């Protein structure tokens, strides 16, 4: 299992020199800050939670160059008291990041579960969202991951299981999950 410290080190090994971006834990709330004069771009994650780190990394892996120039990639965020319509909009934009996050979790040998990030729906059935995320995982497996997501997930897997072939590992994980 990967610790938050190991994930920070892995992120640095993969991306600090090429993207001048660092991953930092200990934050009360996740946040992305773009590169500024004499300061690298920073992906902050909550406390020392590996799942928070991987979630925030997944957003960074998907964000294009222009998005990475904006605080929090220029995305909107509404607190966890969203109404149903806003929750559905949230889920539509979260499908791809959470699909990447799922793959990163698998590569790091950590359990994954989708997050609806909304405490105002304690009995909310997220099955449709989970299915959408898993369909996107399948699409990434067949069509290819975003480049930075592939680099990071391959690195995480190689750190713990250098004997495995990444594409075969992903297909097996997906098959196992879908059973």
C-alpha cells in the first residue's frame, strides 16, 4: 500500500523536473495553485490521505496547459450541500477524473470508491455515477489514458510490482472489478 509520503515522492519523481509541479499534503482543503515567480505549481491534498492525493493528482493529470495556469484549474466548485440538479452536473464533470483516480488507486494497490462529495444526500444511490465512472475506465483502458495519468500509474505499479505488464494489469483489474 502506498502512503501519502510515497505518493508525494512518486509525483515528484515523475513530474517535478518536467512540469515544475509538486504534490503537498497537510491541507485542510484540496487546492491547485499554478506556478508563480520562483514557486512551482502546487497540488495540495487533504491532510495525509492517500485517496485525497490520488483524487487531486487525477484532476492535474487531466487538466490541459491552459487550465494548469489557473487556480483550481478554473473549475467551479460548490459545497457538499448541492441540490439534485447541481449534483448531476458535478457528477458529469467528475466522471473522467474519478476514472483516472480509480486507475491510480489500482496501480497503488489502494481500494477505490467513487465519491459524490455531497453530505446533504446521506441515502443517495450513486450506482449510476459508479457505472459511468467504470465505463470511462473501460474507455481509458481500450483507447488510452491521458499521458500524465499513464506515466504516474505506470510508475506507481512499477514501484511495487515491476514484474507486471501495465496494460495487462489494468485489463485484469477492470475484469475483476466488473465481476
